[in-house]
C-alpha cells in the first residue's frame, strides 16, 4: 500500500508560535489547553513543566500564565492582571484580529455577529471583546431568528469553512443595508482543507490525525469523508486498525493545524508496517 | 383570455417623486431624460414644457435645471452651480445614498467597487462621487481582473439583481480581509421582480411594459422570459401583436419602475379587446 501525505497539513503558524512560547516558559501554566492536541500538551508538561489549568479559578497563586492560542475571555485576562500574574500571550495573531474587530465595531455601534460555535474557546474569547455582547450563529436558520439593526459587522471563527460563512453573509447582505464583512478565516485552514479534498478524491482510505476536540481537525475529517468513504479520525497510533487498510492501494494522510510532526511520523511509521 | 396584473408593478417611489417635482417645475429642463420612459417624458414636455437636454453643454443659458432620477456626475452639477442655474434635485434618494457612500468610503481610504453597468447614467453619477474614481464591474470575471487592496467597499446600482450582486460579494469576501457591503439595491425593484416571477410561472403569455433603455424593465423582461417562453417587452400599445395571444388563456402584465399607469391602462385596454 502506498502512503501519500496531503500537500498541506499539520501545524499552522499560530500553533508553532505558541509551542515555541510554551517551551520558553518553563514552569508556567495555561488557562485551558494551549492547543487542541492532548499529545503535544503532554509533551510540554513532561519536558517543560507547562501545566494546563482547567479554569481561571485554578490560576490563583501561579507565577506565570500562558494565554492559549484560542485566547481567553477579556474578564479572565483582567483577573490574571489583577493578581499581578506574569502573562505571556500565545493567542494566535489570527484570533487577536477578530477580538480587535469585535471591540472596535461594537464601539462604533455595529451589531456584531460571530460565525462559529458559541461553545468553542476561541469564539468565547472573541465574543468577550464586544461591548454589549455579540451574537454567535452557525447557520442561516440561526441568523433569521435574530433581531438585528441595519448596521451589522460579521467576523468568523478562524477555523470555519468559507462556503458556510458565505451563506450567512449572503443572507445578511440580501436583507440589511450595511454589512461589514471581516473574513477572519485563517488561510492555513483553507490550505489544509483544499489539500485534504484533493487527496481524499484519489485515496482508497484516508487517515486524518488530530485532536478529537479540534475544530479544524473535525472539518478536515468531514471533508475527507465527503470524498473518501473509508475515512478515519485518530489522535495517536494506538487507534489504528489493521482492517481499515485491507485491499487498499492508496492511503492518504493529513493532520489538523495543532498536530505535531512527531505524532504524524509515528502514525505513518505504523501504517507502513501494516501488511495488506 | 384572462388578463392578470403582477402583484407589484410600475412606478416606484423615486419616479413618482421626480414626476411630481417636474410637474411643479414648468419650463425647466432636465440634463438627460428625467426617467427612462419616453412616453412620460413626452407628456411632461407637452403639459408642463419640461425640456430634455442631451448634454450638460446644452444647459448654458437655461434658468432652471431638474436633476434626473439617476443623478448626474458631480462635475456636471458643479457646472450648473457655477452658471447660477436654479437647480431642483429629482435624484432618487435611493441613488443619493450610494453617491454618499462612494464619497465617504473613498474618503476613508476604501477601494470602492460599484456593481453595475458602467455606461448607465446612475452608475456614472454614483462613480463621480468617489475620490480617485471607483471600479465598476458586472460580474466575478471582471472583479478578478482588478488589482485591489485589502480594504474594499462595494455598492450596487439600484436596479441590479441581488443574486448577481451576491456572487461578486462572495468572491470579494472569500479573497479579501475586509469588505464593506452596502446593499443599495432598491426594494421596489425586488418587489416588482418577485411579482413578475410569480406571475410568469402561471401565465401563458407575459407582456412587460416599459422603456427599452430602462435597466429595471429589461430585468423584469429577462425574469419573465425565464418562466414564460411567450414574453414580450413593449413601450406602448402600438407594438402589441395579435398573434402573441392566439390560443392563450392567461395573459400576465407587469411594468417597469418608470412606467406610468396611463400607459399600462391603455395597453391592458387594447389587449382586452383582442379576440383569441
């Protein structure tokens, strides 16, 4: 069986940057997981004693806090500042951008809409920057339920699909006088998605590697499934099952934006040893 | 044969307003046709001595100028002002809006795109308000040829179809960081279009009444054709042809936004006398 890697996969700029920051911040703590990849977080804990706290309450008494790639709510940041905790900001610059837009647009009297998952930490951090709150929607049906003014600004969770974003944008443009559209979807997400689509079309079996709580990994998996019926999402090599590869000629491999190369290499190594 | 009028048709707010202004401005002149309907312009000339000039040069020496519904280029307006000509503004308020947006957005450093027909007087008037010019496009292919910055504002010619506008908007949003979308398409256009579509679906023959140089009339005609193969565009009752109605049960009638009721009534009167 031949194994082929997607043309673009794995770590994005923001994740690479955050890991570098964490490696340089021995003994620090992150509020919530730094990135959505348990294996990498485990490595940072073992090698650099970077701890992962589960809530802002647990931060009491720590010396140094690393802000996760997804950002944290503005109020949580203030709590850390009030406690004079040393803060290292690993928020992805592509997330800082929608935070700033939310703050600015709501300040200028725009009704701010965030296209994304209201429960995702990135969206919660972005939303917290809007004065008087922002509205979070995942599709047109949800937008239709909102009561909106005629001055609307919209941003997107960085890891969303542009096709879905455009559906919401189109509805707003068709029904409201002014819409300020900020395409805050990250290019790295696009590139990995395009490459996954291309590869899934030719592969007999697709292995998508990444955190099962990672939004962009789940989307890669969804794209893979659309074009290759034998698609599987795994976090590590132990989840591989031999029977997935029976009678398959080409195995495509891709990985989410927070999946480190060392995990990808481990998995490819194990797949290559499977006899089909 | 049954005759059915579209639920919404004919004169829009801006045209009604302009005709009222013209009727109140005896002996005045318009620079270019007040509205895109030759019959109504003829009536205004005969009953109120409202003249139609063909260019700004012809305005020299006139006492009172009426600005047509489509607006005129900013420079032409200045020429009239410099000549101390009394100016009555019949620009449709829905056209004044994109003029203001062009002026403001270009002033704020946005690259202004106008979705519309570059040769249409409305578009030429709107475009003239953008400092350093605006780019006019009719489809995605034309936008792709432009070299654009990352700060874009887009307005639409008031009589364009929203579906086509959205295609251009989608392209821009997918490829640029910030797009300020101003939906300056006029509701009256929508309403007449929706009603024409609905009626064309049930009619055996469709008669669309309006100026052959009227953008919104041509679009009504295009919609009618999509849903009713026997669709005809006429300006007056003399163009009616008996054979169009042979063996037809339901004749649908609609009219462009600058078509006066008296023309519609004349035409319906003549159709109703046709024996099928």
